[in-house]
C-alpha cells in the first residue's frame, strides 16, 4: 500500500526502515528512505506503523502490559 504519495513509498518500505533502526524517529524513517516530509498527510499512517512495529518488538509480558 502506498503510504506517501509525495515521496512515493509504501508500508513495506516503512517496515523495512523500521527493522533497520533501533529507536526510530519519524525523521529517521524519511531519511532512511532518501526523502523528507512534504505535505505531512502520511505522518499518521507512519506513526501507526511505528506503533505497531514497536508492539511487535516488546517481550511477551511487556506486550500484555502495553496493551492495557
């Protein structure tokens, strides 16, 4: 799915950038994809993907606590 129409990158590319980062910030995701934020409409989707990936990285016990 295309996440950013200004820079033309997909959710798969965002997930790959997240997999290569320890504690990523949104600006780091854009930079790793070779671009910068333009209009900002993709920011909520990127944040959602970041939150989802962050949950996946937590140990099982921490996932249960974070979900509460």
